[in-house]
């Protein structure tokens, strides 16, 4: 199991100073923005300087921080000959900027989250925007995480709701992962799946506390986010914690970026997209074996040329990369497709059992709105059609089996 020391407490600054002293860390580069510096960065800087340590700070003044060349370069410009430990004071975006710069300058970094907004703090990969295209780049996990509970609880409710949405998505991710295991031979770990399920259940049982941002609710949410991140790290990729709800969110994120529209918090999109995916699982539950046999007999193999055209239309500049990613699906011949259909029937009971674990759409919507999340696309500045398109097109982003892939063979997406 991954051993990244994590401290979540009323005062995370003392343990941070202790940690730095214990490891003989003396020089730091703190990265923050105009929101996170006043709420936490300033205190961190003062605390370490008060302890006789050397701290240089980069504070972004822009109203919105994007993990792109511009911001990465601002941090790189401040780098000097001194070997420094980077301090990421912020949520996911600042953490990812710091993750990549520290890694590429052969330094380490410590994460100091300012909002419980995402499960990526402990991730080894950075989610960046390179030439206006969202890209995931391998870098490094933090050497430690120090989460200051007071700062987290005072974060904007929209960010707290986004963290909750990122966890709520595990209800879909876990079911999709099992589908991938049964139908597409994807590696699966029951132990890690169980750990992810615990993060989900812990958050669901603390929904109203999280909605009210009580210290206890925020502590539980942050624990779940950190644990979920560790599950991905232990498994070696994001599969345990990301299914079609994440691909849908990525699809929307790329669309907003291409169209120059304001970004929407990752977890807010994940929570919303989980509702759509839950609807598909609901439709799956309503099918009995006889109906599945009929539908599969009628199902025709998607045409390669037509799928490639859809990928070009939906993804524009990255279409060529997706042809490679999707090759296992695009290259299926009639015999392969027949085998897949056969496999779906062979595993029908298992498929129904995993679908039974997915909460209904209404249940997820109720939970997410209690936590302050938007349950309608308009609440995030998106249209119904865009979310619909995410449901039908986003599965082209990954060579992983999800309810959307299964839905194509069983007609679950028809008439949505
Ligand atoms: Zn996520």
C-alpha cells in the first residue's frame, strides 16, 4: 500500500514544520493564487520562515488559474539553483501545476489542499492543458499531504460539493470497473474495489454534514478523497475511481476548452454525469435475460467508418489519437462482436448483480443536491444536449468497458 503521510487536522502547520525539520528540508517554493495565498499560503510562509526556513512564493494574480504553459512557465521562471521543496497551496489546478514543475526540476513537493474539491491530490499524474488540449502527464505524487481543516471547511460550498460529486461518481466507476472485468478482461482488484466502496459509503452517510460544511463532514470528505487517490496509486491507474462519469466529464471539459468557455469544477461535472450514467444502469436493471437475448440478436456491430466519423466530429484535434486508443473496439470483426454478445449473456447474472449496487438516478440526485451540487446541466452553464452528447460520445475517449459501451449493444441509449 502507498505510504504517503497524510495529516488532516485543526492545525496542519505545526505538523508541517515538524515534518520539514525531521527531513532536513530547508528551502521551499510555495505556489498559490490570489485566493489561496491569503487563506493558507501566507500562514504557511510565515510558519516556515518563523522556523528559520527559506521560502520563495509564487502567487498567481489572474482571476482563474489554468494548468497550462503560461502558468507552468510562471513557476519555472522563479526556479533557481537552490534545490527546493515545492509547496502546492490550493486545489487540483495549483497542485497539478506544482506537481509537474517540481517533478521536471527533480524536486519533491508537498500538497496543502485549500478545498476538499477533488481526489487527485495524491495522484502521480498531472491533468494539464497543453496547446488548449487537456492532457494527462505522468509526474509524481506528493511526499506528504497536510490538510488544514479550518481552511477546508471555509472553502466555497461549490468546491466542497465538487469533492462530494467526485466521490459520488465512484458508484458508477465501481460498477463500470466490474463490467470491464467481466466483459473486457480488464484487471480488477476486489480489495481495492472494497476500499473505494468504503470511501463512497463514508461520504454518503455524511451527506448532510458535508452539505453544511461541518468540521466532521469535511474531515470525512477529505479522508475519502485522499483514500480514493491512494486506491488509484496502489492500482497503478485511475480505473478504480473513474468510469464513464469521468469520461463524460472529460468530454465536457474538452468541449468547454475548445469553445473558449469558462471551466467548470471537475467534481461538479462528475456528479452531474453520474446521474445520467445511473439512468443507464436503471434501464439495464429493467431488462430480463429474454429481452437481452432479443436485443443482442438485433444488435449490429458499429461500423468502423461511422465510428471514426463520430470521433472526428466529437473530438476534432485529438481524433487521430483516439483512433489508436479505440483500436480494440474499432478493429472488432463480426466474430469478435459475436463473442462479446455471447459473453454478455454468459455473465448476465453477474451484470445484473453489479447493476443492483448502483443507486437510482433519483437517489443520486437527492444526495448530490443535499451536498449543494447542481443536478441540472443549466446549473453548470451546460445544455441538456451537451450532457447527452457526453453520454453517447465520451466512451470513445478510453479503451475501457463501461455502461455506455454495453449500452450500445443493448440499446440502452436509445431514445434518451
Ligand atoms: Zn475525479
